[in-house]
């Protein structure tokens, strides 16, 4: 009985959104009500804890809406200035094949954004960009979510590793470095397939004929990209630790991808465009803007993100000035929500849009018009996110109860330990993914489950570093399906109500990645480390 209650935060959303195909607005509102009722009646949570969790979720919703607004206002500004048309023409010069474009934009450019910002930002940026390049909305959203996976293990300058493992008793620089190396070693056998999975998923859901042919002919190039990314990530993890793996790995692979695409190395002769929206037409207007000027706002985004996260003095300034974080909500020390406005990716994306006006020499009216369009796009999303995050925080705060029960996440982990202990190395990534699915964060998943993973590893005599690495990668895989990421990305491409359909398309890739991680972790641990 208690296990079913603990799993309600998983079962109810899955039932309503995926099986019954409800919109996230309706499905997550019902899910939140069910979890709150069970939390109070069965878990013994006090009404004050529930209220604090609701306020925590509301506050975090505002922080996410700022990121959504920033991503949208940047894209809409670039549409107004004509930069998107210039970017589109630039892609045509590299490759007009949408299989190539999705890898460069969603997987590689997304990994670069992930390495600098994290926290769900990449898919919010790449999905609308792909939409502007002509991709169908569903193809743009699903591939953006699947692509934001391998790089999530290191997130914003190593956060999922450094912060995620920080609560362990033996947490230190050596543990972080060793775990980073093990993550990239495991991905040498699992992460290489993510570009192929991205393209395969897109083709399966958009092509009407010759699907297998379209998949197999691009397979060699996708594997080349996958191998380049994971091999360079392994090198950078060994050299520098977890902080810059995603950034350096993506930059290295972007150069390889652009070079091979331009030279038609391993690129099919036929150009595949089945993911093109039916009513999309490449603008035939003459664009005077240079490609460098068109891309400059995105370059500014990456530079500002790195500046605010790597330079200590700048980081201190941006995290202290205009800090609207809420600590000790209703008197509970563990219930809090951070919001450093200047540090937020949303603020940086908005600033990049303003820079675009200056660099591209356009009127401020372009930014004003883009702001109105962006605000109208996201205004309904806030209600959905409040319900989603209220449910998440009731789940994570459930350890504050009068029945002397552990929290729901800890209870789930304990039950899985009893059931799967002897084969835990295969199960570890699935627990990590479960944590991300519910909480919406790979870092929070690892913060929640890393102590459990370590205890299980020690109890059953498994290599602790491999188990922790599998947890971190599993948390990254769960990023493909976590509800609030799906809600946010659907919002920026005007697909509200389609969240269940998106999860149905990303669920199999997420589970497949976890399975590959489990197999890879076993092989790596048994035969190498």
C-alpha cells in the first residue's frame, strides 16, 4: 500500500497524460490533488508542509517562466530582424538534409547550451529554433528533448556531478573527478547511440515510406558524431574533471560535424526533408545580414552564461544582486526556492535579444513586438507548471510527516533495493531516470538518490563509482521525459495539450538509453575498472 502511495507521483501522471492523453493542464492538476490528498491522509504530511510545498512550486514556476520568456523573446526577435532566415540559409550551405540539421542544432548546439546553462534551457532554445528552420512542431520538441540527454550528465559546468554528489560523506574533488571519468567511460558504449536514436525517432514519426532506408543510410554519420562526442568527453573528463565536459565536447564535435557535412563525408546523396512542416517555405527575400551577425546573439548567450558561472567575481555579483530566492518557506529550513535574477538563463537570453537589435541594426520595435508575442505564448503555461511543481515538492518534502515515515523517494529506493539488489548495476540508471521524471532535474535526482545508490553499492559489494555514475547518467536520461521540461518545451512551440503525445515518443529512447547504460556499466566495471 505505502509503495503505491509513494509511486503515485509517477503512476497518476503517466496514466493521465500518456495513457488517457489528457492535457498537462488538466492531468497535472488532477495528479497534484491526488498526491496531496495521499500525502496528508496516508503519509501524515501536515497542512503547513503542503502549503509550503505549494508556495515553493509557485515560486519555482516564476523562475522557469523567465527562462521560457527569454528563449522565446530571443527567437522571436531574430525572426523580426531576419536573422532566422540568414541562419536557415547558413544551414543550407552546410547541409539541407534535416537529419544532419537536427544533430547539429538539437544535439550539439543543445549540448553547448547545456554545458553553460543546464536546467532545461537547451530544449527551450533548440526546439523553437528548429521550428523556425522548418521542422514540424512534434519533431522539433521530441528530438530536442531526446538530444538533451548525454550532455546533461555534466549540465551547467558540472553541476549534476559536483552538486548532485555533494551530500555524500566521502564527497570531494577526487570523487567528482573519478565519477566524471566513469560517466564518460560508460557512455563510450552507450552515449554513442544517442545521435542515431534522435534521427531514428524523427524518421519513424515523420517519414511515410522507406523509413529503414532513410535510417540506415545516415547511421554511419550519426555513429561518427556519437563516437566523436563521447571520446572527446572522455578525454576532457580525464584532463579537466566534470566542469567543461559538455562545452568542450560539443565544440569539438560541432567542428567535425560541420566539416564532414560540408565535404559530404558519410552523408547520404539523397536529401531527406520529411520532417518539414507542410506550410513552411524558406524565405526568398534577400538577406543582407552576415551569418556571423545572425548567430551573434547565441554566441553572446554562451559567453554570458560562461562568464556568470566561471568567473568568481561575476558569479558573486549576479547571484547576490537582485536575489529573490525564498529561504525557510513557512519556517521549514529544507523548503526553499532559488531565484537569482541576473544569474538566470532567462535574463541572459533576454539581454541577448537586446544585443541582437544593436548588432543587427534593427529598430527596438522588433524587440517590443517579440516580447508581446512571447508573453502571450507562455501565460497559460504558468498554471500547468504550478500544479506540476506543487506535486513534485509534496513528493520530495514528504519526509516531513507525523507518521515517522521516510520520504516517498527514499521509500521507493528502499523497495527497489530489496527487490533488485543483486543486479543493482543494471537498475541504478532507471532509478536516476525515475528521479528526473518526477523532479524535473538530473541534479535533484542525484541529490535525492545518490546516498541510497552508495548504500546499496556498499551493501551488495558493487563498485560504488560505477553505481554513482549510472545514477548520474540515468538522471540525464530522465530529462527526456520529465513532465515540467515537456510542459515548458511544448509551451515555447505552441503545443499546449500535446504533452502526453510527446512523452509517448520520448519514453522508449529514455528507457533504451537506461538499458544501454546498465549494460555498459556492467561491461566497463567487470572488464576494465
